[in-house]
């Protein structure tokens, strides 16, 4: 079941797309000035909007923080956690996106192999980089492909590595069980600290 609602936050009205499913928890996402809510079937519209009053401002703030990683007005971009002036890059606007994609792809291809050897992962994974709406990485069992979000290029290599560890850990546990996190933390002990930085848009 799907429906449209609206909510006012800080004197601005936002559309709310609601999808009701057979599940236990509510999930909130925000993009393009719109909220997307997935919720159990019996949750009322009033409860959804009350929850958005709490979580909505945080999601908006997080989205704004992410846009600060590139400033076309002030002419800089963050690459691997370092603030780089556009003058040092010397590319056209059209070339810029491919430049960032190539930088990240070259890094994650090498690190995925190195970390897979460290973790004793036997699967020979292909590695891709692309824009993704809600995830920083994914592991496809069907195609043996690791895919990483392009925006990771702005973050420190330590933070990027934490995402690679996460996806490789799914080679052993294709869920987020206690065993999965036990394995992940054995290789990346500060995973949750790095994940928090990534969610908040803190590049270092």
C-alpha cells in the first residue's frame, strides 16, 4: 500500500511518500526535498508524521552536510578526505564526474583484493563504482560483484576501507547477524566509529 502525505519542517513543506508493508520497523530516507517512509501496515499517518518531526530534521541536515563535500562556488572538492582546489585538477565540468569515478574505482579495485586476501575470502569479485540512492556498498551473490557508492571518493581511505570490509564480510554471512558483526569487527575494530563519520558527512 502506498500513499502521499505532507509535513512542514522549519516552515517548509515536504512531500512524504509512504509505503506500508508487512514488517516490524519504520524506515526513513530523504532525497530531492522529499521523504520516503517504509512502515508496518498498522502504523497510523499521525504516528508517521510525529516520527518524521523527530527524524526529519536530522535527515535534512545529513543531506546538506553531504553537499558540502563539493563546492562549485568556492572551487574545491574533498578527495580521500583532503580538500583539493579545482585549480589543481584542471578539468572541465563534464570530465569531473568521470575523474572522481576513476579515482575511486582504481582505489577500491586494489583494496578489495588486498582486504579479501587478509580476510581469506575465496570469491573472485568484480568491482564497480556508481551512484546509489541509499547505500554505500553492496555485495551481489548472483554476479559476484562489489558495488560502491561514488560519494565515497570524498572520504578518508580508512572510512572507505570500512565499507569494503563490510561488503567482504557478506561473503561469509549474507545478513547483519551477530556473527556477521563479530567477523567484521575482528578485521575492522573501529567500524562503528567510521560508519558514524560516514553517515554524518565527516570526511576524516
